[in-house]
C-alpha cells in the first residue's frame, strides 16, 4: 500500500518515535488523500496520526518474534 513505509520491527534496534510517527503520517496521508489537510481538517488529521502512532508503538512493544520449527 504505502511503499515508502519501512518495516519498523527490527531485531537489532527498536524503532524510534520519529520513525513511528513518520509511518503513521504516511498512512494517514494515503488513507485521507491529503498531503497537508486544510485548517478545517487539521485536528482530525493530527489526531489520527497520534492514534495510529500509539497503536503502532504498542504493537511493536508486544509482538513476539517468529519462531521457526524444524
């Protein structure tokens, strides 16, 4: 969907807050169709970014690494 969003779950280092917010912003831009919202829509736009970033943080903190079974 959003080709510019990179995988943030990395085994060697956790994602930074800036990376998580950037990914959330890209997602909201894609969904809304706005690169920059009008003043009228700015609050909803920024609120969605904050919610998605927080959900992403929780996911990254709780997701377990995949295990391979042999």
